[in-house]
C-alpha cells in the first residue's frame, strides 16, 4: 500500500513509499508532511526522477509537467494513489520503462535520461529491512541512462551524534 507521497515537491520528482510503515530513526521536521509521513517511511520506496504520467482507464490524470503547487494537478493526481494496492508491475525494454498498476490507475515512468553524463537516474527503488533496531540494511536498484541498471547494498546506522549515516559497502 502507498503510505506517503514524497518529502516535498521538487518539480516532477517524487517518492512513493510502499508496504508496511517503518519507523524512522528520527522525525522529519518538514511542515508540508503529515505526522505519519514525518514519523514513518515505507519498507519499499520508489524515487522517480524522469518523465512520468498517471492514467485511469479512460483519461490522463496528471503528469510530470503539471502544477506541483499545494492543490496543483500533479499533487491531486498522485494523492489518488494513497491507500491503494499495487496490482501489477512491468518493465518495458530496452530502457526499463516502468508501469505500476494500482487497480484501475497506472503510473507510467518513461526513462528519458539518455546521457551517461547526466547527474541523475531515471528512477530507483530502495528496499529496507531491519536486523536489529539501530541498524537498517537494504538494496537500492537504480535505472540509469539508456536502461543501464545497477544494484547497491546500503546500510544505515543510528548513533546519538549522527542520527542516521550511510556506511559504504565494499
């Protein structure tokens, strides 16, 4: 289930947190988020940085170029995904375009980052698990330019001086 829609709207980029609510190591103070969003994240996160569109069976609901203001089409459209279950996921070759179905709604992600020199990926998926309360381990799957993919192991450790820090994996 979708639990939240990103930390803050930055153009067309957004984060979908899916799955169970996972307590954060620290509370996010962003005033645009709900209390649940500040306190929890999803066990799986999809970060979209490229062109995308949300469709119903009969119409386009919103897309990456729509208004991202508080009541803009982009925000209102993505809010329709809250509480819905993912019913199907598919990848389209060769660029790894992504389709995520939420019943009668389809999120289409178009991998338009084609230059290996660009500074962003098309999208990434983080999957987290907690072997013990202060340690999170997971995997990050990244779709880069021209459909290139890579996987990274990620670890975050909580400490009193540094609430969350990433540890490099070798």
